[in-house]
């Protein structure tokens, strides 16, 4: 574990930034966001590590659980998780090596491949999900209202960045 600082390094960086380049609330917010991302990702990865998962692999398994038939084309997995096809291939490779998914031909596309969750994959999702929910997905230090506020704030940012179409408020 890293050394705990006696001061907030993000606030310190903001103060130094202000002295040199002027006030930038966005600099402070993005630096804090990036650090929070590191902390939360480290926590959720540590929670799913005993299952030989990373959070990215966990997300892929959950996506397969949510699919009607427990199987999706790799291209659809990438689209839904919003990751590059190379990342999907890597994720599915690792899940397949762990016995949590199996590749099979896509009956609707002769060249396509489906990733299908196995019974073991379904069991792992249930166990990992219970652990993540107990830890509130790394956000246990925040209240439910703060969770909702974060979601609302990030939803506006995601919408403005073209992450999805439609109303950012609904």
C-alpha cells in the first residue's frame, strides 16, 4: 500500500496551478476524477481478483448474463462495453481460458463468433456480484444520494461527449 499523505495532493496541485496559470475548477475536478477512478478501479479489481477476473472481464460476463441467450457476437460485446475489438478479443480469450465463456460459431453469421457464458461463468458472476454489492462497488464512502449525484453529473458529460443519443436528463 502506498504512503498516506498528510495533505490533499489534488488540492495542492490546484493551488500551484492557480498561482501559475490562474483558476481552473475543471483542472481540479478532472484531476480528482482521475484519482478517484484509480482508487475505485483498484478496489473493484481487488474484489474480483479471487475469481480470476478484472472489472473489465466481470463487465463482459454480466453483459452475457443480461443477454437473452447468454451469448453475444464479439462485435456486440465491444459495442455495448464501448471498447476496441482488440480489447474484446483479449477479454474473451482470458474468460475462455478460465472456463467462464466458450466461443462458438454464430449461426446467423457464418464468419462470426459468439461468446457464450458457461455455467461456471454464471456462478462466478453471482459470487463476484455479491462481493461487489457488499463493497458498494468501491463507493461505500458515499451516500445513495451522492451516488445518484455522481451518475447525473457524469451522464451530462457522457451525453455531451456523444456517448449516447437522446435526452441526458432522462
